[in-house]
C-alpha cells in the first residue's frame, strides 16, 4: 500500500511525501531537495515500526543522491531508545520522541523543530512546527524520519506493558 500526500510546510512550502509501507520506501521532496529512505528487500519486517525495521544495517538513506549515515535506537522502554540520528556533512540531525505524540528534531543538539502526526487526516499526515529555520535538506530529512519511524513514543511503564501484552521488543 502506497500512501501519497502533500503538506504545506510553514517555511519551505509544498512537501511531497510518498510511503510504500509494504516495500519500506519513503520518498520526500521539496523543490530540489530529495530524501529517500529504503528498507532492504530481504530484511524481515518488524511490526510497530512504519518502515518495518529499526536495524540500521537494513536501511539505506540518501539525500540529494548522497548516502547518509543513520544510527537507529532499538526502541524498547525509554523514549530515548527510539531516537534516530542522521549524520549529514558533519552535522548531526536527531529525531527523538518527547512525549506520546511528538518528536523533537535537533541539529547538533539544538532543537530546530518538532514533528507530530495529524490524527484527523486520512492518511495520517505529518505536521512540522519549526523553532529555527531548517535548510531544505534538513526539512526533507525530518519529514522522512517522521514517516519512517512515526512520531512520539509511550513512556517506559506503558511501553513495558504494551511489550508484554503485544509481544514487542
């Protein structure tokens, strides 16, 4: 199933998002900036993670055609364990849950914005609120990570209960 939609980012305008959940391909475009995050075809699909895996070795990420190094947390009890970092031209971009519904997006440790999912839209669209102006590459990276890994995470106690009940982990 492929989900396609466009959002109007408050700073950089139209952002086109395409996500094929079955094949694990996230494609985000804004003007000349393009982020593509893919899951290896032979990688086992993990439920609970939209892109289907939290194993960095099973993911390939490019921005403008250049490969981007990803560090992906395992995602278990703490919100911090769900963080995802991308190293782009020596700059560390981090996407990490801050509550049940929102994830912060930081550049070298300083918050530049946060992402959430609009639960009222169909499909659930990604929304961004910026506290600092991102480059267009940072913008497409943020939207790609929000699509691939979702926004927010349960706190430790709820995550433990969910893990025990649903068999996650």
